[in-house]
C-alpha cells in the first residue's frame, strides 16, 4: 500500500475528513459564510491535506492561495476615529451651513437661502466599474444624509419660525462633472518626429456619447435609491469653464506659472493647459503645454498661444477676454482640480457676500466626493499647496473620499488596464468580471443595490469609510445575495 493512498486522485486523509458529516457541513457553511468561526476552524483542518495535494503539482502555486478567518476589522485611527460618530454634523460645520437650532448669542446670524451642491466626477472612457459606482452612491448618500439631518431637527420641533423656513427652502443637489476633456486614446496619435505629444479629447469623438447612457443609468439608479428626493444634474467641462470666475483664475495661474507649473507638473515644470486645434477639423491639442506662449495685456487679460505642428497648422490662440474661447480650454488632472476648486470656492464665498448685501440672493455651497486615490500626498501637494500660494479668498474646500476598491495586492482596480492590457484574467475565470463594468454587471444579472447598501452602511458607520475594500470582499457581498 502507498504511503499516500488516493482514490480518484483524492488523498485518503481528505476523504476521511469529508466522510464526517460535521466536516462536510462546516465546508458548506464556510463557503456560504466564511465569517462563521466554527466552520472556519474545521475548514482549516480540512485545508491542510488539500494543500499537500497541491504541492506535488507545483509548489509555486501555494503562494496564490490565501486562507483567512473571514473576520472584518474596522480599527479606529486618524479619520475613522475622529469622524466615527459625527461625519455628517462635522461636514455641515465645515461647509458653514447653519447649525440649528442657533445657539444663544448667534440668533441674529442671517439665515441665508442656500443650495448645497455635492459634486462628483468621472472620466467617461469606459462603462463605470464598481469603484465608480461606490463614489456615485456615496455622493448621493452624503447629500441624502445632510438633508435628513435637517429634517430630523425639524421633527424635534425646537426651532424658530425663521429656522423652520430656512430648512424648508434649503436645497441639496448632486452634480456629476464628466471630464470629457480627458484623452480619447483610440484617437490620440503617437508622438511625431518632433517628439511632441498631442491628444484628442473624449468630447471630439464618438466614444463619449456611446458611454453616456451607462452613466445616466447609474445616476438615475442612485437617485432612486435615496428616495428620489435628491435632484441631480450631469455637466461637462464646458459648464465649469463658463463660470464667471474662470478668466481671472486662469490669469492668476498664468501669472504664477513658474511655481504652479513646477508644483503641478514636476516632470515638465510647465502648465498643462491646452486647447484643440480648430483648423480643418484637426482637434489635436498639445498634451503637456510645453510650447505654450503666454502674453499678459495691460488690462490683465491673458492671451495663450498653442502650437499644432502635427499637421503644420502653426499656432492658434485663446484670450481670457473671450468667454467662448475660455470654454474651449482643457487641463491635465491636477490643474483641472485646482481650477475647479478655486471656481467653486470663489462661488461659495462670493454668493455669500452678495446674499448678505442689501439685494439678498442665494448662497451656493459646494463640496466634493471623490475616490481615495486623490487623498493624501496628491491632495496636500497638488491642491492645498497651490491654494495657499495663490491670492484668492475662498472658503476652504470640503472633500470627502470614498474607499478605493482594490485587487488582491491592494492595487486600485483599473478598468483601463483591463481594456488595454487584458489584465484581471483571474477575475473572469472566477465570474467576477462584473465588478469591472456596469455593463457586465447588468449582463451577469448582479444587482448594483448590493453596492449601494454596502456604501450606505459606511455612511451610517463612518469608521468603515477610511480604508480600502478588496474586490474579493465585494464579490462576497454579492454572493450572500444569491
Ligand atoms: Zn491642427
């Protein structure tokens, strides 16, 4: 008899373990609910001989298998500690919204009619994946919970007539800002003989219109999930660039281009400001702004000259004195982040000043929800530092970050890697590719509300919001629903 007897390729010691009904039940329960501690212990015992079975095949496979206890921890620390019970009220304070009922000594604070706009964004170069859905759902949930915060105060009934009126007039809405100025890779040429990088943006091609329905569908889904009480709108970059403050923001950034260029584009030291060439339907824009020329006129307006050598189109210009031309400007991601933060910050500050004046008016308060890959060093060096350097008086931005969805190694889930480099084959083999695309999620019959409920749990228990979540964890949440 062999020292390692097998029946149909399965070692006898595994068969003997599986012959015990309690073990079979433990494996069944562990596969349905890995958090069940007793099942896990029995599963672990059964797993050891299975690993021995794998080893003779190829020991290099062993590192691909991870077994864990299924326990989810939410240790407190940093943001999760500070905001564990007060994320919504802290956000309301940071936004400068009224903290009702007004405390004694503050009753004469003017209660100005207010709209809160909760922004989020996306580069629409693919059908939104699970990470994008998480950001959209969090945006709507934050808007809903701020609304609910005031509705609860209203129910408690300790408010003055003016305070009641303010709550009735208070509007919270969501705005999705689609970055249609991001590069359309399929229509972007390789660098020419002169080494200059040109790009065509999404708004010049047909990919963006083809993907728009998925974004509209997810936004409608999110709005419905929060009870249909949070209005929303979808905007593109032109809407941002038509804001009245944009010309003076561009003029100031151009004036400080030495320091802002080196801060936001450390590899080139230049402002990555561009515009599509309009000759003969060309549409090419010099990606890094390396050959831009800037001229500041005596009245403070700026003329920016761009090059299009790809087709010998020469130079073309945009003047900050012409709003139609300003609306055609495009920026790389850090510069766009700075421009829009200044524009929304100025809008909040200036609308407050106007509303406090004799003529009155409405205050527009802006905040942002985005993915956690834009937190940390990125935000501190590429947003807050330039904000401190430029001479604008704005209300400090309020940005909430949604947890990143990561792969097994902790890397951000990337749809572009999936599309361009055929990454994540292992997800397809395990029927998990529905998490890479809303389109595939629909095809697979998976309910996006599983993700919505997950995010809702984070908003209700904010200590769960200050970290990443693995794609395997998300898949487990979906599996529990089937
Ligand atoms: Zn051209």
